[in-house]
């Protein structure tokens, strides 16, 4: 596997490739062309070939790509051969839903703890993980290695919580709060703003409506 650093755009597509390749393996499909895979994913065959070439996934003329090999290589690239522990800070509706998402564990991401400030949520169990007060974080993190902190907290306290957990040794944040977290270079941050996705859908719906109106006006 090529050791050069992949571009951020290629990295963002890797999980999608992994999902589709997993489905192909489940269906017993052992090889596929870049054109067929691109059609399934809404990508051009050229884009698929360029992406796979970045990490040594070379297809053969008349044969295509070995599905098992690609699946294995992307599995390693995504670090899925290692297990990762994570905590959720914020046990409200979103935090609760994420804690119940079983696919995290299937992909090697184990939920180790859930924390909140609301007294009425303390002691509640979500998939056998008990919600603890945020004040317990220093003691918990001193005794339990945690790779990722998932932040589902209000905007006004996101930066404070992020500083708290990173000062305590957590090196990766999955941020669902409305604020864009800016952290030191040694901290990995994935800012996920679901409203942004809805706004993109709204834009595309508007564009679709405008195109249809334009077509109606043509003789």
C-alpha cells in the first residue's frame, strides 16, 4: 500500500467505497469494473480509478478490480483493524440516539461512557452504559483510555467542553454542536453540522423547482 498521504477528498470517499464493497462481498461479487462501481456510487469511472490508484488499487484490463483486495486495503486505510473507544458528552435527544447506534461497535468504535450536566439524566442507562455527571470526566479519563469524544452539547459550552476533554488527553473530537471548533494541530476535529446538509437539500430542491419552471415556460 502506498505510504503517501491521501487527499482529504479521497479520504472522504473511502467510507462510501467501503460500504459498497462490503455489499458486493455479501452478494458474492468478487470483481467489478470502475464503470460499474462508479454507476452504483454516482461517480465517474475516471474518478474511481484515480482514487484507487492513490493507494495501489490497480485494476486489470478485461478483469476489473478485485473486490476483496480493495475492501481489505480500505479497511486498513480507515484503521478499522484497530478498536477505538469513545465517550458521548450530552445525553439529550441526539446524544441518546448516537449512543443507541449499534453500527458503531460493529465498525470497532466502542462506547465507553456518556456524560451530562442535567440531574434528571444522571443514572439513566443507554445500551447498558450509565449516564454520569460531567464532573466525573477527570476521574473517568484518568482511569480509562478514550480516543474520541463525541460532543452533542449546546453552542455556548462546546468550546469549554472541548478544551476540558483535550486537556485530559482525548485527541479526537466528533463535534455536533453548532459552533465550528478550532483546536490545536495535534487535536483531530470532525465538525458535523446536520443543518448544513438540510440547507444543501433546500438549495437543490430550489434549483430543481427553478429548472422545472424554466422548462414549462419554453415553447
